[in-house]
């Protein structure tokens, strides 16, 4: 049932959002060199790696850490708007249709950080498809602002943010329901529109 809902909602979402996505893609491509899409390897269900899709919000070719703090100079002007509204996540509807992601599930992480997860938690969290949104996404909606206040954003992520996210991921995996997922989706829409 969850997969059916994923496909139906993601399919309808892509059709409805396609005009907006075209405008966003043009805005990204025309305001900084490089393509409109950002692709990055993430860890999915059962540890299988895949390329997550997002609208590119940062300049190409500029090195930096994997986590992004608020005020990061790599973020473009259009990218700042995309990130603050979460519109940069819209291309992940394609990941959902491909079966790599779900609408709701633990956010997929890069292999570098998954390697820091305790083995038992890693097995549990990776037993389900990762999602576009989840309770941790709502709790840490302003994660970039939190990390911007840290002297070492990557260390703060690993030692403070990540353990809290993992606890929320595990709680989601153990207690997920269709009605719960619909509530999380509604909460995400409200937070995005209201934010």
C-alpha cells in the first residue's frame, strides 16, 4: 500500500509541479554555470547506493564539507531561495518513481556519514526506503542555521545532530503507518508553505 501511494502521489506531484520545476530549472541554469540538477550518491534501502536528485543550489567545483551551514559562500542566490523553501527537493519525486526513495522515510545519507552509524542502527534504518521527508526533517528544518552557529559544522553534525536524527529515524521505522505518513506529508507541506 505504501508503494502504491508513493507512485500515485509522486506521479501526480510531478505533473502538477512540472511548470514550476521548469521555471526553477531555468532559474538555476541561467544564474550560475552548470546544469540545473545536482546528483549525489546516497545510501538507500539495504545499503544500496543511488544518485539523489535535487535542483543545484551551490556553485560547481567549489570544495567543501558534505554538510552545509547557513551562510555557506558556495550557495547561490537562487539556491538560497530553493533551500529555504525546500523546492530544491522536488526532483526527488523522480527518485520515488524509480523505487529508490519513498515519500516518507529516513532521509538518505552520504556513505561517509552512514559509516559512522552504529551497526545495529544502520541495519534498522536501512531496512526501509529512504524518504523525501520524515519526522527528523521537520524537527531539523533549520539545520543549516544550527550548524552555522558551530565552530566546526561537520563535527557538530556528527556529534550533536546526527545522533538525534538517528533516534528519530529508528522511532519512525518501528512505528510507521500509512496514516502517520500522511500526517508527516501534511506537516511538511504546512512547514514549507508557512516557512
